[in-house]
């Protein structure tokens, strides 16, 4: 009986982990199908991002596909900034660590901006440099 009481929590944890893995796999598969329409795309736990020509589309990943999807044109963007810990940092010399990481798209015609969250600074920096290059063309 003691062994059964010891193994029961482990069995519950195992099934919970298997369920979590299944949920994450479904998210990745839904992203893979969604990303096929783009020239360049990224997936992480905070956001999915796709770029096709001058159009940027982003949203929140779920197991049924991205939700809260927003689309805008790079032609409307004035500049792109890397934001780490709620402070704008230089794309050429980003910090090594940060808790909240995002690319901020500032629009030319309005005071509005869009923040696309990232999990890693190097990934955000790579995307920021790539999209800055697209802006300058």
C-alpha cells in the first residue's frame, strides 16, 4: 500500500506531462500549417510572426492555430526598435539578458505602435535587423 501511495503522484505527474507535451505538439503543428503561406516565419510561446513581401502578420499561438491575428504593412512602418525590459536598446549591440523582449514597430502616419513579443534576444535581434533591411529598400 505504501508503494502505491508513493507511485500514484508520479503516475499523475507523468500523465500531466504527457498531456502538456501533446498540447505543445498541437500548437507547433497548427503553426507549421499556418506558416506555409509566408516567406519567413517564427514560432515561440509568446507569439507567431510571419512575413510575406511587405506584409507582417502576427498573433498568439494556440493548439487550433494563431488567435488575435494582426496584419500590417512594412510600407507603413517608420522604424523598428528592440525593446528589452521596457527600454529601447540598440539593435547593433543588444544586451545579453532580459525578461521582456519585443520588437516595436512605429508607424509613420500615426502615434500607434505594435509590440511583438519574443522569448530570446538573439532571435528578436535577427528579425529586427532583417526587417530594418526590408524597410531601407
